C-alpha cells in the first residue's frame, strides 16, 4: 500500500511539474491525508489538495464533491478569471454546516474531518 501511494504521488507530482496545469486534487476517499497522499502531493508541487483526514461515509463524500464543484461552477458563471479553491472549499463546508443545522444533511455522523492543504498548511473542518 505504501509503495502504491508513493507511486501515485510521484506520477501526479511529475505531471504537475511538467505541465503546470493541475491546480487542485480532490482525494475523496477515506483517510487520504492520514495515508500521506495529500501531503505528498503538496510536497510534489500541487498547489491545492482537498483530502479526508478520517474515514468518511459515501454520502458525506458525495455531498462534499457536489458542493465543492457547484461552488467552482458558480465562480465560473460569475466570470472570475481564476478559480478560488479555498473559497469553494469554505462554501462546501458552510453548506454542510447550514444543512446540518437545519437537519437536512445526508444523515452521516459529524465525525469526519476534511482538510484543505495549501501553501504548506492544512485547514481541517469537521464534516
């Protein structure tokens, strides 16, 4: 497993360095940062990484992607010249928080932690 993670991180890092056009990786699977993949991608030159620090239920992972990508789409519709991945991440977390408060979320426990890695720092949020 460790060799697979190193190989994958190496391939993505190599592609990022050569092409310079991979701006963000969303690792939407259980414990992707605990396994070191998120950090390795950051070290390899990926400017933004979204990854889970804990196990995550499928519905919560789907909800994250739906909200994150919808937020990015809204940025495009608004005519922004660049994508603000941090803002999209914060929007996805805020939607989840609002839905949880209104008790209309997917029914998952609030024990998962999603992390946004940028510029050598991680911003963890309960999901």
